[in-house]
C-alpha cells in the first residue's frame, strides 16, 4: 500500500508521539509498504536523523516559546498547509494523530479524495481540556471536532483500554477500535551504567496542569527533613513549568532542578541513575484512564516508578510490580519517596524484562501497521 502519515510530531523530535509514529512508519516499511510522512521541520535542538526506508516530508511550522507545536495558532500553522499536502499526496490510506483539528483536516481531505483514514488515539484531547479547566465553550467545540474526526475514520488505534472505552463513548463502533498498547524504544531506553553522585528522583516529559507534578515539589520539604541531600530533577517542558519553578524556589530552594528537553539517550542515563522515576495524574478530572509513556521508559531503564494518583496507571504499576503508588497528596508521596530512599526492594531485572515482553515500541509499531493492512485487505 501507499501509506501516508500526517503528524505534527515525528523523529528526531523528542516526544512520545514522535517515537510512536516513527515506530508505526517502521512497521509499515518493514512489511513492504510505501510510506510517506507529512510532518513539521524539527526544532534546531533536535539531533539529525536519516530515514532510509521511507520518505519524510517536512514543512515549517510555528512553535511556542518552548519550541513546541502546542496551541491553536501553532496547530493551525500545521493543519492549514496539511490540507493541500494531503490533497496532493498519493495514498491508499492515511493515518493521522491528535489534535482533533488535524483529524478534521484529514477527514475532509480523504472525503474529497475518497480514501480511507485511521486515527491514532494516544489520548482523548477534549478530556484533557476538561481536566485543565478550559472554558466550556472551547472544550465543547473541540469535543465536537474530535467526535467528527473519530467517527469519520475507518478505524481507530487506541493506546490503552481506557482510551478505547472513551473513543467508543464518543460514538465509534467497537469493531472499528483496536487497542495497541503504548511502548518505548528499548534500544534507547535501557539500563545505563552510571555512578550517581547524589540520590535523586527524576521526572521526564511534559509538565501540564492535568498531570499535577507539583505534588512532588510539595512533598520535597517532608523528604528533605529525613534525607537533606535528596534532589528532584525535571527534564522536559510544558505549560506548568513556570509555576513549578516558582514553587520549587519557595519550598525547596536548591533541591529541585530543571534540565529542559534532553535527547532520549541522555534521558535514559538520568533515569537509570535515579532512585525512582516520577509520574502523576490529578485524580477525578476525567483523565484517570491515561497511562503516561514515562512509566514504560522508567521500567525499560530498570528504575522503579512512583505514581501519584488513581486509575489505570496505578493498576498497571501494582499489577506488574513496576514500582510504588501513592495517593495524590504531598504527605503520601513523601512517604513513598522516603521509602525508596531508605532502600525499598525493587527487582530491576524484572522491570527490564517486563518492558521487553509487553511494551516494546518496535512491537507496537508492527502490530498497529499489521492491523491497518489487514483491515484494508
């Protein structure tokens, strides 16, 4: 088949979506399909990368102050040109990913060309807007766009059972939804031999309101009372970063550091040397079904996860012995951080083996590509 991927994020950009879509492109190419990726020009900080098995076509795009394609104006700078790019592209099938505006553009272009498309649902965008307290009119409008994009798709690839359930609730028939669990690149995220000079916890990836990573900063004074040399390191960026920096300066000056966006190999090194990796989701905001990719990345590096919150992520960690879970309060989080610093027993070899068997991104890409090919046959 001639497969076109429409995505605002693609390797070498450092983002879960970029890794996931590259794995999908690799999966299609490995199966002998002709792949074209319509994406954006990466930020200057991204490491160069060559793709020998498929064609990656890039277009300049507006980015925010942090270098992200995040925000309605930024989305429009990708979606607008994408409409023409899709109309001119030669394709038997198109696969797109969020935001819903990209899905709508893909749906209209494919309707005009009478070609099918699939929607890769890593999350439910409108749920995230509700979680961060967006205006009801904005959330409602985006919900309508998302519902349209999902319902028009020939099929939807969901990264978890929770996402699949929400997709079905938005009106997509169950037989058009396929769950392909998320994963990580185990060639990059793997145990790295390091000798850390300090005991530290690491948080990698996006810092947004609905994730609520401030709970770890609020826990630090309690942790420092028992372990005064402990550190908390953030790598990544997001809308909550400014507030996190201010909170850290107030509550734990000198003990919380922000390293910005780093290459995946550097992230793996920092994760490997950490006492524990951190992830959180603010409970009760409609996003408890999410499973952050950072959980898999930590396990792949042999580092236990500390998750603050409830729902699918808590169940994933408990059921598979991937680390510890805490209630979403500074006190509960501090107790578990202290337990990790005190040497809570963790089978690091089990973590690595579990990811290899259950959450390898290479496997994920092949499975998703195979389902689309089978469905198209």
